[in-house]
């Protein structure tokens, strides 16, 4: 039989796919590795989803998620045409690359040293960005963050001469992942003003932060805000994300999305979520309180913990390398995340769970240190 690998595009054969966090295969594991909200959706969401389990299952969902877009537009003080829904924000990030970046295999002439083919982002950052760029055949321009994962100033970037202010598409994760560091709207605005191409401010964790940059998507026509219902709103299972941006950019992404990309129950669940925001805002506060307490307790045990504005912390453990801690904690039935890149390999990313799960994390760490 013919070698099947010859039937696969060379780009795909060489691709290293995104590696999601481990999903438990045994009972009793405390899951602090994928930044899920430890609290369930509100009762209104469950009631709405249960009520929607009826004969409509045979029908396609609303293709544009019209009801949800209208609710989001009202929440964000914009118009429905400023919003597009996706099967999680990850789908929209992929569509943005397809809409705004030329693939290197396109055969079309490039200008300005190929910047029309360039996806740009800081490092460390969301590890899906390079995968999406590689799938599309785009070039990447990767620039290190500053000390302690700070956002470089425009002046610093100009002096460094590596940053491309005319890159086709620039991703900025804010708050940053995996460090959890928050960035001020003022600093983000300076960067957005200096960019000539499209900028996506990926605000997956913004509900746990001190401020957000939504106003920049209204103020600057080349800026997109990316949000998700997964992290703060306990809807990972339904996969619902959205962009807020100028209608022309939204229209470009809309042209290439699948016709019915957001499932009907996801639309119902997300719309019901917006009808009970006080419940979720109370949960944000609980997560933040637990985050600060866990950070203090781990610091007392000898961990170095970066200040976080997300629903996770980034911590350098004592006594053993971080990768060894990953296994030792797993033996204590606690899952955390470790990234083996040079700038992150000394750290663990620990999702903020309930107070009880935080206590169990501290107990496990104490046991490991005293062994």
C-alpha cells in the first residue's frame, strides 16, 4: 500500500499540535490544571438549558446567535454588528488568522519583508497562537516580554528593533497567560496606537483583573477584543466565545466562519448567563479571595508566586524542580500545569479552585516538603 504520509500535506506532517491540559482518567483527582471555574453555572442557566431540550433539537440553531449578540451588545454598549460568536474564542482566533494574514504558500507577492504574512505575539503567552499560525502557513514574529513578564513599552520595542509595528496580526494576552500578570489599559492603548495591522487583545481572564480594555475596540477600528464564556462564566462544556470590534473586521471574520458554528444549547446557556450577572460577579470575588490566600500560603512554604490578575497563579516551587513537583503533586491526586519552555520551565501554573481545594493543595505541598 502507498505510504499514507505522502497523502498528507508536508505542513501538517511537520505540525506540532496544541496540547491541552490533562483530563482525569481516575476518580478523586483535584483538577487545578485547565483554569476552569470551580463554581457551577447559575440555576437560571441550568433551567434555561433544560427547558430547551425539546423538539427544536431537529432544527439548526440561529446561524448568527442573534439573541446572544443583542444581549452582549447591550452589555458592552455597542451594536450587534460589533459582535461575532464562535465555538469558543479559539475558533475565532483561528478565523482571524485566516481573515487577516496571508499564508506563505499563497503564491501572492509579499511586501514590506513579508509582514502581511506575519502573526506576532509575545512570549511566554497562550501556546495555541503558534499552532494556529503554523496551521495557516503564516510567519511568526515572537518577542520576549519584559522582566517579570511586563509588557514592553513602545519605546522599548522600537529600540529592540525586532517588534513589527506593521505585522498583519498581533496577539496580546491580557491578563497574560501563563504568568497571570495584568496590563493596564493605558499601556495597551499605547501599543495599539502604534500598530498598523490588526491587534487582538485576548481577554479570556479579564473578569478576574483590575481593569479591561474593551473601550479600545470601540475607539480603534483595527483593535479586536476577544472574550470567552469558559473561564469566568463556567461554560467550558458549551464552547462559546466572542469578538468585539469594528463591523468591517467582524464582517471579514463572519465571511469565513461555519454557518452554524455555535450550538443551540450553548447560545441558550450563554444568554441565560447574561441574565444572572450578579451571581457570577460574586463568584469572581470568591475566586480572587482564594487566589490571594493561596498565594500567601504558598509563599510561606517557600514558593515564589507572581502577583496574578487571572484565575490561576504562576509559582516557582522550592526544593525540587517544577517538573518534579508536577509528578509529586499528581501522586497526591492534584493536577497542575507545567510548561517546558525555557522561560517557564521553573514554574507551575495552578488554577484557583474552591477554598477546600486550596487547602488540599497547601496540605499536599507541605507533605511533599516535609518528606
